């Protein structure tokens, strides 16, 4: 039960972080979509995952 709670908490925090980052960087017309892939990357990797999502966005 503790492990499930930890996983759900990381997923919810990842969604909140992505939403806040999108609010902050919206003025520069950069939007990271909140989908299964981006939430999964952010949940597993944390801050390096967020940075990698931003780098991938700017490269593509």
C-alpha cells in the first residue's frame, strides 16, 4: 500500500509541476503537453526529465 501511495504521489506531483512550468513559460510560446509520456518521464527522472523535455522541445 505504501508503494502505491508513493507512485500515485509522484504522478500527481509531476502533473502539477508540468502545469506550473507551462504557466510560467507560456509567455515565450513554449508548451510542454501534459500526456502519459511527459508525466512518465517526469515521474521517473524528476528535474533532469523536465530539463530533457524542454531540450527536446527546442530541438524539434
